[in-house]
C-alpha cells in the first residue's frame, strides 16, 4: 500500500466529509481528492490533515 491509498483510507475511516476537511484546512475540496488519489501533499498540510484525522503524520505514510 502506498501513501495515497493510506490517505484515502484514513479519510474514509474518519467519517469526515472531504468538504469539511477542505474547509478546516483552508483548501479546495478537489485538493483533498487529489491527495487521496495520489497528488503531492506538503508536510505542513500533512500535519494539519493528520490532526484532523486523529492520526500521526507517520500514519499517512505507513505502508
């Protein structure tokens, strides 16, 4: 499993809507979709995303 699959899985498991995550992070909803589908995520965004999902940054990168 690669990072993109893990991000998508964690978003799904969180029960949070992508629109909610996007609003909380100050990005467009398509950015969240892009991350879940393999787009690059910068460290500062990964930190914010992990906090919202209740996991660590390492969990986002875990295989």
